[in-house]
């Protein structure tokens, strides 16, 4: 068995308060890692900044590596854990911003980053689209990275799986009004690819958006291994902050792919329309 322990964090960032959010993140890492041995911790999308910042994203964007990545890499090294998280990044050209996912490792190193490919609504005004789908080989397994709206496109998860991903980290800012969509997509992407998905969605409100939580770890047969679905305020019913931990066996990926043949029975020669522009 190749068992690993995965934690998903459901957190509410303070809009535009990067330092405060980083303190909160490091405290969460300490809390999780001090309670049990954890191999991977996944935070939501844009967790260091919040979502509705418009032009202020330029002020908070950092290069990678940079101060934020270095700090979280130190925490990863301190606790011997992999950490995946979302942040706004920039190129050398100050005006080029990305909605990014970063993965740091237990040796305190930057392993890889991913720039969100599928941008939605006002994101198109703030960020440039990415164009690569990285799969990171690590000692705990092959890790794929995905952000928010990417989940709605089956091609993303399938591409990651075809490149070897055994567990996909989904970092999201999925709205409460569309939370059924979120829950369906997470399980569907796991089912159709026989892959583990660690999906961390934020909670709270920014300016006009309200986020729905329902973070979960899902197995290769669509089974929910861990979930924060019940973490709600007793008075308002709003989803609350917290974390959930799951012990998973990555050998199940190969087992179920062999049994159900979802990858092997593909007929790529028939799918030419998939790469045709609409």
C-alpha cells in the first residue's frame, strides 16, 4: 500500500490583507501538523489575498519564488509536509498577473506552480491565462494542480491523469449559489479518471461574492473520504472555516483503472472535435 495523509483547509481570507492571511495559514499548518502526521495540505484559491480586488491585485502580486512562497516553504520544511495553495503572481513585467497555484515540498523547496487556464468573468480583466498543466512527481505520488473553474472542463483533469497524476489538488473560490455544481464536478472528475481529488474551497464573503465551502477529499470511485460539508454556523447555516484529514491509498488508483478501464478504453482517434475551437 502507498498510504498518505491529506488535509484540506476551508478558510476565509481577509480581502487584501496578505500578511494577516499568511499568519492564519501558518497557524493552520501548525495546528494540522501538530495533531497528526500529514503528508499534504491543500489551501483554497487566492487564499493569500481574497478574490474581489480588481486593480489592487497588482499591489499584492508577487514573483515566484518570493516572500510568500519562501515563508510557506519554511513551514513545509518545519513540519515535513507538502503544501499547495493559491495566490496572485506576476512576471517580470509588472502588469502581467496570474491566478496561480503553488506547490512547496518538505525540504523547503518550490516544486512547481500552475497558472489558471480557464478564467471566468472579471478574472479576465485581472489575469492572463496560463497554458501548461504540470504534474509533479514526488515521493508521496504524482500531484496535479488545478484551480477553481478549471474543474468544469473535463479535459483538464483528464490531461493531468494522462500525464501521470494520481492525486489532483483543486484550489477553489466556488460561490455558494453554485455549490451543487461544485460537488458534482469534484466527484465526476474523480470517477471518470479513477483519481484522488483533494478539493479545498474557501468560505466567507468578499464584496459581492459569497463562497460555499463543501471542501472534500474524493476517492477514485467517487467516494467522499473526508468532507467539511457539516461545518456550518448554527444560527445562519453559513459554511465555516476548518479542516478535514483523510488517509488514502494511492495504489487504489492503479487498481480501479485496471478494473474499470476508463483510461485504457479511450478512443483518441475519434475525439478530434475536442481540440477544435468553438
